[in-house]
């Protein structure tokens, strides 16, 4: 839950105290809403929390999951399904 006394801050305050806010982001894992002229303009959050949200989105959205899978494949991650299935059959004694 957002604490409006701590989690909504003017951009100027964030800019002038960025080190303090970065420590707080790591400690609380809670995002900070930055305002300009009193209106919300941006959200700052830790990289790990952002990754967690991406993972949740991927789990909820098949298209995003496929996109992430193709990206990982492009980076050399993963292996052919036939290789995985052969390994599972051998590990669990499942005949072909």
C-alpha cells in the first residue's frame, strides 16, 4: 500500500536526495511516485521489483511470455524441447 506521506514526492526533492531515496527503494521495495507541479508524472522503483512485475505480467499474458521466451532464445538460453523430453523420460523411466 502506498503511504502518501513517504511514497509521493516532488521530483525536485527526489533529485536533491537521490542517494537517500535509492537506499529507501532497496530497503522497502516500495515504489515512489514523483510529482511535477503537484501532479503525478513518474514512478521510480527498484530494478528487482520492476523485474518481479515483468515476471508477473509474463505469467498473466501469454504474448508477453512468448516474447520473453524468444528474447531468451536469441540470447542463447534454453534448449530444444526434444532434448528436455528425452532427459525427463530417462530420469523418470518413461518409455517412448
